[in-house]
C-alpha cells in the first residue's frame, strides 16, 4: 500500500512539473508555485528586420539590408547574439546611421522601415532622416 502511494505521488509530481507551465499561458493564471515557460527568451532582442533606404545627392535611392548596414555577412553565432551592434533604443540606430552617413560620400537621407526584436516580440521601427537623427520605436 505504501509503495502504491509513493508511486502515485511520484507520477503526480512528475506530471505537475511537466504540465504546470501550460496554465499561465493558456488560462492566464499565475501563482508562485506555478512556473512559466520562457524558452528562447531574448534571443532576437535588438536584431533588425527590414530595409534601410539611402538617398544620394544624385537622386538615386538604394535599399540596404541591416546586415549590410552593420558591415556583417551574418549575425555572430554567439549565445543570445551578444555583440555590440544590437539596437536597444532609437539612439543606437541613430549612432549606426551617423557612422554610415559620415563614411559614405553623397548620402543625403537615410531611413529605416521594419521591425526590431524586443523582449515582448517585435516592435515596429520607422525612421526618417537618420543622418539628422529623427525616429521613434513603437513598442
């Protein structure tokens, strides 16, 4: 009898460990004894999806991908993408843009349209005139 109780408690406790994280996600209930699943939290935070648009003095407009703007072939293969060129705020993208505008002759305007990874998912990011630093992050 005692062995049956021990086995039952073991199975019940194992089921609780496996299934309890579902409750906060499905039923929106939270208790200190119910842990939440946070798989891959923050992996894409600070990464940009979208296009930069460069306008030159000649009137030519060019589309540039974020990796090309950052001078990277691909994002570094590191734990949680820890590298110095992540976008944490609009000021970060303005800093990158200023260095691009200063390093390329004939750039009149630079803008970005796309999304940036934030802890809650993806935030829209639309900027105009990055060489003059005007933009906003819609979280």
